[in-house]
C-alpha cells in the first residue's frame, strides 16, 4: 500500500503533530503557514481572515484522513471473508459495519463543510460568513460526530478491533510499518489492535480540538455586534462540549473494556454487551447491599448489577427509584420486585454512589446520553417519580411470568398499563400501587381454539369490583356488578338465542350465585320465573308465567315448587291447592271455573291418564263479578315493592352518600356503552366502546351546579326532563337500568294481566326512588357549595312532589309495557264498550240526544242546522240531512276529549277531562244565553254523548291507569268527581241496552 502520507498532507501532519504532543498550534504558526496558498486565488484569499483559511486547511486534512482511514483501516476490517459463525463474532462485525457507516457520514459532512469554506474563500464579497456549515448547521455536524463516537466506543468496549484483527492476523502484521507511519508515536511493541484504536480516535479528537481553537480565534476577529458572533459562540461551545463528551465516552469505554478482564467467562458472557458502559464499580468505592447479598456491585449506564458468585441480578435503571436513607451512609433503591439499600463506609462514598445512580437513571429515562458530560444536562437532576416502562415479573404470585408495560410509580405499576401472561391472558387498564384498580379489560383464553372470556369491568385492589360487562366464550354476556371478582349485586346474564339452552336472568347476585329477587326467562320451557333465589336456585316465594298464559304462584325450595299455591289460567280458571314438582296438580285442591262452578277434592295424574280427581262439583254458584277476577293479582304483598330492586337503587345511594366522587362514577353507576360488540377474538383488538369519564372533565361538578341553578318548580321540571333523557347523567343511567328490569319482567311472556298490580306498584316506586336520588344529588351540591342542606321532606310533601314532578317524566319510559297490562286486564270490558260505541255511532245527533234522555232545552239547535252550501231545492231524505251535520253537535268537547290519548301523564289526562267538561258547559251556556252549571243528572247523559262521539279505544284501560296513577291529593276533589263521571259513562255504554239497540225504522 505504501506510505499513507502524501506530500499534499505533509503540512497537516506537522499541524497535527504539534497538538499530539500537547501543544496547540499557535495562531502565529497558522498565519505563517498561509503562505502555502499561492496561485490565482491568492489575491482572493488575502481578503479573508487567516482563521477562515486555517479552517479550510483543517477540513481538507480531516477529510483526507477520514478517506484514508476508511480505505486502509475500516475496509480491511470488514473484509474477513467468511462471516463469523459465533454470536460474538457476528456482533463485532455488525459494530464495525455501523462504524464504517458513521465514518462515511462523518466524511460526507466534512466534505460539505469544506465546500462551504471554499465557496466563502473564493467569493468573500458575495458569500457571508454565516454560510459556513460549521456555523449555520453546527447541531447537525455535532450529531454526526456523536454517532461516530458512539459507534467507535461500542467497538472499544467489547474489543471489536482486537477480535477482527485476530481473524486476519497475518494481514495486519504485514501492515505494522504502514500503521507506524500513519500514527506518530506508535510503539513497535504495541499490538495492531491497539494501533487501530488509536488510528480511529486521534484524527477525530485533534480535529475537534483545533476546531475549538480556530472558532474562538475567529470569534475574536469580529465585533460584539457582528451578526455572526452568536453563531461563532454557539459553534465553539458545541465543539468544546463535544471535546469533553468525547473524553468521557472514551474513558467509560476503556473502563468497561478493562472490566471484562476481571470477570469470569460465564459472567462476561452474560454482561458483555455493546450497550453497557461502566459508570461505577464497588471495587473502586466499596458498598454493601442489604438485605440482598452481593459480592460486587456494578453500575452501568442502563442497569444496576449485583454479583453473587455465578448469580447475576440485573435491574433496569428505567425501573429503579432512588430514595434517601435516614443513615448518612445509606440510600434505598426500589425496583418492581425488590427493595434494598446500598451502604458505604463513609458519607462521601454514599454521595458518590447515589449521585451516579440518580444521574444514570435520569439519562436512561431520557433515552440518550448526557451532553456534554454525565449529569451536566439541562434536564432535572432528579428522575421523575412517575414513568413508563416494561418488566417481566419473576417471583411467584398472580403476576408470575407476566410482562407489564405501562406507567409506574415508586417501583409499582401505577396508572395505565398492559399485563400479558405467557398463557395468553391479557389485561389492559388502570393500576394502583401494583394492583389492578379502576377500569380494566381482561381477556382469558379458553381450552377451545379462538375462544376467550372478555371482562370489561372496574377493579379494586386486584379483583373485579363495581360495574362490568363480561362476554364469555359460551356466548353468554353478563352486565352488572362484581365484588371481589364474583358477580355480586344487580346484574343481567343473557345467552344468545342460538345456544342450546337460551336463558336470561335479571336480578340480584351474591358471591357469584343468583340470590335475592330476580327474573329468569327459560327459552326451552317457554316460561318466566319472577321471585326469590338462593344459591343459584329458585327458593322462596315466586311466580311462574308461561307462554300459554298460565300463571303459578307458590313457594319454591331447591328449584321446585312445594306446599300450597295457586294457578290462574288464561280463561280465569283458578286452582288453589298443592302441586307436584313439575307444577301439575296433586293432593287436595279447589278449582273455580269462569262461570262460577267449583270443583273441590283430591287431584292426581298418572302415566297416560292425564289429570284425574275425586271431589264435589258445585254448579249452584253465580258467575263471579268481572271486578273480582281483576283482583286476582299475583305477587302483591309477597314481594315488597321497596325491596325488589335494591341492587339497582343501592349503588346510586352509595354514590350519593360518598359525595358523588368522580372516580366512583363509573364503578357505581355503570359506564355508558355506545354500542353492543361481539366477543373479541384477538388481543390486538381488545377494547370496550364506552364514554370515558375523563372525556367529560368536571362533568359531575357541572351536574351538581345545574341542579342548584334550577330549583324553582318550572325550571326544575325542565332540568329533570333533561337529566332523565341523558344516558350519561346519573339520573338518566338509573332510569335506563330500571327500564331494563321493567321490560325483563313485564314484556314478552310477562305481559300477563295478573301482573298488572306488580307493575303499577313498581312504576310508582321507581318514581319515588328517582325523586330521592335527585334529592340526594341536591344535598351533595349544597354541601359542595358550603350551603346548609335542606331538611328531609315529610311523606305528604314527598308524594305530592313525586306525582307532580317526577312521575309524569318517568311514566313514558314504562308506559308501553304498563298500558299493555291494563289492556289485557280490561279486555272484556273494553270489548263490551267498543260494541256499545259502534252501535251508538249509527245514531244521528238528535236521535242520540233523545235516546240518552238529554233535556231538549240543552240541545244545541243552532249547531243542528243544515250546512250553508246545501243546494237550493234539494229534497234529500230527512235521515240524510241529519247525517251531514251530526258531527257538529258538541264538536269542541268531542275534539277536546280525544286529546286524552295524546299524553301519558295522568294529570294531563285529567286536565283534558276538565276542559271537556268546560266545553260542554260552554256549549250549553251559549245555547241558553247565560252561564249554566250542569247538575250531575244533566251532565252524565251529555258526557255519554261526547264519549260516544269521541270513540276513544280502550277507554277502560285509560280510566283505570289514570285512577291508579293520579296523585292522592286529587282523591275526593274535582278530578276525582270528573273521573267518576267518566267511569259511569264507560259502564253505561257497556250495558246491554246500549249494545243491542238498533236504529228505528225509517
């Protein structure tokens, strides 16, 4: 290859030699050497400062040197023909390849810098000093130098040069003389590997040193106000810091390289990696470890290592927390699974170790090395207490072998994170002090392929506690509350219709089992059970409703009906007696038929014989009053209404009593799910579409403030309407859960007339509970504002407010199912009423008024004239002329009464009835020409007339719903009187003479 030094760079090596001996080249020498420039450009150069010319020659020399290093040192190092088969050899080769790339980048940026200097020196008038790459892109130049230093020191730390030379030792022995010429001061006895280390370091270190000097000199040549002075100061600072950083990196790399020689081969294989840099060794500053045992402590820039014999305990510095100790010679370290202390012989040793560990932790968390030197960065010297990281637990326990990735605090998972177990379990959610706490989603694989149980729940101290949604691999879905990992409180368990035994349970749970009041649908048997449970079995009083309309009520034990009970059939037949376990008649009993006949005796059944009995059939009894059959309501008095759904009311009451804390809002009230989702098949898409509390910052505070601002009756009603219609509002959430229980009980199979009493009780109770919930929120709002809470309302005031404010707002949510039950219960009466209405509708006005015995002086004769557009000379029959005008008689009252079906609010229905009465009196007063108050004898036939013309369907169901739901304050008042009058009309229309009356012959 020959000598690496050409005549062109002889001056530069004289320049380098001066600094190699520790004597920086003085500016006088630099200036004298400017005579080297000659030729056509000499005149131009005279116009530039000597410092710029010196920088030009410096970059030329460094560029040429880098080119020589690449061709003479790095390329041969990479030309080891076969790729190493051992892992260490392959890793060293990769390090050398990276060094080659970074060296190439360093040469390229040096060429750019050289080009900018040449252009500046050629055209000093048109190209300003700011155009120099070293000035306007000093940070970019710095980054390229740092990458080269990192690659170089990694090779030094693991002795990559020595190992590469060893593979081609004969070649490098032949190059020893060339290396000696290339490196001044190289000893003939030194190893080739050591020579290569120097060859790759010296040009860089001396180049950086001279850059600092020249930039400082150039800075001194410009004035204080010169626009480039700030750039020059910055560039000089960058290269000065780079000089200190390079020195530190080299020292750490050499110390790390020396460390490997002090360790056994087994330990060296475990610890020796290019990333490790030794920062502190307990052999230099002794420390002991308690309570753990360690013969030696090593602090690397990314890990703390404890050595005990052949055992190695490594702690990732990202997850190491440093805490001061009470003893001046001790400080504590917290890690995910260990807590221990480092003790030194004196406070100075403790300070040195604690400072080094703290700085190393800071540096590791930033993900980059400190610049210019360790601990001298601008970032805080204390590492953050809260941080992110990943860790695999090794100790025995629930987290054994699980990898946690997420937020940490004081050595414990804290915040949001993900846990993954080797067996496929996956938990994503909130953690607190090392345990699952808050909302979390867990995926648990099952034995069958691609089957998972997915838990979307709230957690407390490591177990499910609060509201959750669980989707099981069996296609079942549970939505409800948990406690200590088990279903506890109110919840709904539902299977898909495609499952072999479809079912749905809505009710209370205790320790994972159905216990308390609950409703279950059995799809296979086509029946619904409403009643008490214990230990996952029907136990206690209960009602069974079948698709055929048959109802049972009795006492259950161990899932079977025992003792006396009753059965109500669709045709109102009643059985009172004992039942077999399959709900067939057995033993003594009594059957009451719809026609009043009774059969009393002993009942039994046999294989193929059906039902048989011995007893007395009584045919003398009269048919029962229809009103008595309506009174056959199941469950009344058996299931106290106030205790049926305490599992729904209870969490809300707990939330209010706790002061409505935001962190409990989801756990106690349930999170809002925007849409149903099928079970997730992969961990990658584990999710739950819910509205997060943090998406509504301050939402609870806004709710409480709004309640305070709207306490007047009219404003309060609007405020409550808005709250109940909002599924994210606590009152709205509570209402929707109550709607769910109502539909689960009374829709579908539960739409049975014998359950109407239970249903209307529940609606009233729900209105009371929602009012109590509002009052509880208001008290919390007052306390938050420091105001005196309101006194508890007495029963009368509470009932008045419930019926006046809350019930009208709540009733629409339950109206569909509730009114269906009223329709079924009063179906027979409404059928008779409809027949009467149909017949009465055939009467002309005058005939109908006459038929109803309305006194003729009350007839609105003015309304019974022919229409004004009647053609003259028309000779229509008398009946036809009446048919044209009959709808005009008491038309305003008729239209008013028809509005009764446009609202569900009982009070508004009563107000419609009151206005109807007012329209009747107004019409009569207009006829008489004076105010006239109708007595009951006159009002009733006129009201029958208006009711017959209004033709309101299912009037009986409407009347009884109003009667059951109207406020107690109206009992005995005007509304009660008017409703009684309407009931009389309804009953009168059902009478046989109304239904069978026909039009007179024409």
